[in-house]
C-alpha cells in the first residue's frame, strides 16, 4: 500500500513533529510505502526537514506550496500536486495543516486517489480570525471535505468543532492522540548545571512556556500577570522556549514591566532539547487561543511537571482539572494567577498532579500507539474501499 502525506511546511512545531513521526514510523511497517510532500520552510521558527537527510527519497519539496493565500502559487501548487498524484498513484493521500490540507485533498480528488484522509491538528477557522477570513477558511474546509473519506482528530474538540461547522459526518472522524517518544521525557531531570547555564538558581520556581513567539500563543497574557506573580513570589522565573517573529516585541514587554531578569528566552531549540528544558521547569503554562491538542502538555506531564492551561480546544483532554493540572477560563487573569501561585508554593501538590499526568500520558501518547492506530485506520479504510491492504 502506498501512502503519501502532505503538509504545508516543516517548521519546528507540533503538527510537523506529528507528521514526521507518522511518516517515519509507518515506513518501518512491511508492506507500506510512505513518503511526504511539503512546501518550503522559511523564517525564524526553524526547520525539521533534516529528519529526512538519511532518506531523501522520502521527502519531496513543492516550492509553490506556501502558507499565505497566494492565488497564482496556489494554482501552481494544486497543479503540481495533481500531477504528482497521477504519476505516483498512491492508495492513500493523508494531508495535514490548513493550506496543504485543502490543496492536497482537492488535488487527490482530481487525480482519482482511492482514499483521502485529513488530520485536524488545529482549527483553521474560528473566532480568532476576522469575519472575512473565517468565512473563507470555513468555506474552503467544506469544499475539501466533499472529497475527504476520513478525518483524524488529535482531540475530540476538533471533531466537535468541525461537525458544528457542518464539515463531515460523525462516523468519518477518528481521534488519534499525537504520540511522541516517551523515554526522553520520562528520564527528564532537574539538571542544576543546565539551570545555571540558563541563569536559573537552584531554588527558583520556573514557570515554562513552549510555543512559537507569535500571536495567539498567549505570551502577552503571561506578561500581563507576571508583575503580580513576582511580587507574591519573588523566586518565580519565566522560561520561554521557542523563537518567532514577535520575539523583539516580547523582549520589550519584559523590559517595560521591569522584569527582564525574570524572563529567560531560550531561542530556537531542537525537539531533542525539549525534555531537558522541561526538566528544569517546575510548572508548564499553556495559554494559546487556538490549538488542537498542544503537544507541550503531554510532554510536560511525561517529564513529571504539572500544567496550567486555558480551557481552549483540546487542552482539557490532557490537562484534567485537579488531576493533572489546572484549567482556567480563557482570559480569566485572576484565576490564572491564583492557580500558578498555588502550584509555585506547594511542591507536594505539583508532584501529585504530575504523577497522575505521567500515568495518563504513558497509556495514551506513546508514538508506537499512534503509528499502530494509523495503520489500523488505513487497513479499515482500504477494506471499506475494496483495496488490498497490509
């Protein structure tokens, strides 16, 4: 069985890590031939394309497949994808992300691909956009859904949002958590030498955030409550992991609040460094206004760190309030401050929540489980369409 995945770009991010892990994991299964098509990766977010350096034949770059709406390049990308599908004749096309999700599925339908699957990593439409953009992206998703045989949701919240928007039918959706290699996270430790290199003291209470430094990721919210947190607990430090176009803006916010000594910007780091950075954190906070199911939450729990998150999209499916961390109503700054201070002051509570979270992640987020679930889905869809399956 031949499976071709399609994604818009390979920046350092959760959807990209999920897609790469899926492609590499599925390639190890006898009887499956799996490759990836991707647009170019530019900008300060970094690139994960090096994962394919040992197997260059598994990755094909489509220069015209760019993230912004660009009618001419979008037309060229659609034509290029259609031609590739005609030439390679995959049994399954499995798309990811917004632009590649729409163009990839339209091209696959034009090329007569027998099975078309789309993974919803995060909503491509919603209140976070203006009315015109929301209408445009919702319409594009509805159009692409007409030729989609099945959807993979990284969280039940994604299924509910798409069904509410009139996209797909309930039986077309399967939730498959975004798995990752657990061992490096389970082995994460509070390395005092690593703390020292970051400018963190052994007794600092480190509140970490892992996200691109960009809009909708919730950094401004953290800066808004930082003065109150530090005034109540001077040992608090904030470790911001990641890079992005808004880094200078956030660095200025740190200076404006007079708390530049309390904010540490790690800059761009490779995924392999995330376990050690989680190890030096005491709490992970996630404040994104738009996210399917943020990988940082299960990764933090696997590393034995409790989480505090805004109750957006799929966050509640991992951050179970009072069990693995605390959920806070989006925009409720007082509640967010209270929960973070409660954890900052209570090491025993942090350990109890993290232990519960670690067991939940062990049972649900192993990358091997994700790959097995994807293979099982492919076989089921192939049988339903009368195709030979592994």
